[in-house]
């Protein structure tokens, strides 16, 4: 019988990150049943752990959000891995887990107290058009004078990045309540050095009812932002990003570029509830 863990991902204290439902033993569930459970649970994403089909993968995951299925997402990657390991999963290689998902294999490092996934290559990386830029400004409710650049950082979800002058500008944004399904727009701005976190992020997506929702902590958006910041020399080596403060979360994301140029997105995970049975 399928069971579900509730996992807090990218947390910095109790119940401070992004919640995730991770379903074990759902091999016989149909796509429609997976979607229905995702919609009922109501989190930004719910995942379903399945046996791998690709050589070298330790497990396969299907990732759903209230509007459909995603080929990749960041906090579901870390949360699913954490839940798989906690349930007794044993990776083929010590210290490294390989997850199979819609974009292919994703490597996850298992470290002391946290996991980190290797950021996938961007599928689209270019400036927004004038029309896209205007829509993103209007949708997020930013002060246009604070906008530095607007860039596609697509890595599964179709994220559009608006980089602002400061973290205060990010926190001051006043988004609209409605947006078309498929809207994925995020904001990033630097903190002052003394704050203790280097960047502040916010991320917004539209659900099936075209309600614009703010995500507590977003691994895929952080991954796209990190690739861009490292590539453009706006960050070096590593940095810490905060997310979720406007909606009562306290997400903490560790972003690092290794000597080979790969970008890793890490954070802490905690299981809040384990093994809840699905009827």
C-alpha cells in the first residue's frame, strides 16, 4: 500500500522551508491518481518514488504540481532523495545518489547535514523580449527603476529571472493575484554584506485556477539564478540565498560552483511526518 512522507526542504529551523509530499510504493497509481493526490495535498509539488528504468539511476521520481507534471524541480529533488535515504535506500556509489526524472539523471551529493543537487544545464538562456519583460514587471509588481536585467533561466520549469538592484527591492515587490497558467517568474537581489545572506529570492507561479502563488523556497529557480550569477561573475565560489520571508518561511539555500564549473544547490531537509498510509 502506498505511503507518504511529509518533508521540509531548504529549511533553517523547524517548519521553515518548502513542504513536500513524497509517496512510496505508488507503482500501481495512474497518472490521474498521482495528479489527484497532488491537488488534494495542496503543496507546490508532490513526488512519487518508482524503480529506476535508466542504467546508473538509484531511483526514478515523477514530480507533480497542481497544474500538471514537471520534468524537473529542485526542492522535490532534495526532498525525494532525503525520504528515499531515510526509508533505507542505498545508493550504488557512496556519498552520491543518482535520481532519474523527466530531464534525465540528476546527481545529488550526500554531505554532513545537507544534500546538494547538480544544477542541470539551462534549456533556454537569453534575455526576455520587450513583451515578456513588460508582462513580468506588471505581474510581479516591481519598481521598474529597480530592474537591472531580465533573463530566461529555463531548466524544466520555464523560469524568467528579474534581477533587481537590492534585496529590499525584491521584498518590496507587490505581485498581482492572477496570471495565466504556465507563469514562472522569479526575483533576485543582493543583500548588504552585513546581513548574513548574500541574495534574496522570491518566486511566483500560476496554478490551474490562474491564481499567482508565491513559492516558499524554489530549488529550480535558485539553480537557474546560480548558473547565471556565476557565469556573469556576479558571484564567485559560493553564496547563500534566502527565500520565503514574505510568506512566513525562512528558506536557506547554499549555492556553490566547483573547480570544474559545475553548480550545486544544497540545503537541509527534515521529515515532519513519515509513513502516512494512502487509502
